[in-house]
C-alpha cells in the first residue's frame, strides 16, 4: 500500500531560499512540494536543508505556527527570518 501524499506551497522570504536546497525556486510563487500525509513542518524544512529552523517564524493562513505542526493538503506555508530595525 502506497502512503497518501499531500501538496503544499512553501514560500521563503528574507533570502531564505538561498540557504536551502530547492532547485528553480520561484521567488514570486514559492515552491509546490509533495510530502507524505502527516508530515510536520520541522521534517519538511529539514528535508530541504534548512538550518536554524527554530530561529525563523512560520505562518499558515495568517496565523503563526510552530515547527511541530502537521501539514495539510493545500497549505501555504510562509517562512521569515527574524528582522530588526528602528
């Protein structure tokens, strides 16, 4: 029996796309990725080579989510580096 797969859209901001292994990443539209149903955000980010995952902020549907959140079919996940200014 083959495990069920889901599709998510991953958008990386603040230059994060340069720090991961996603070939042909589209800075306007992000990357459409297929993962196993039940995958957590942490596992997805690890699979693309993102380091320092805990230092970044992650959002789904306008709300902040943690690294242990399970992904759902059709999710759009937005990732941001911490920034400061003043």
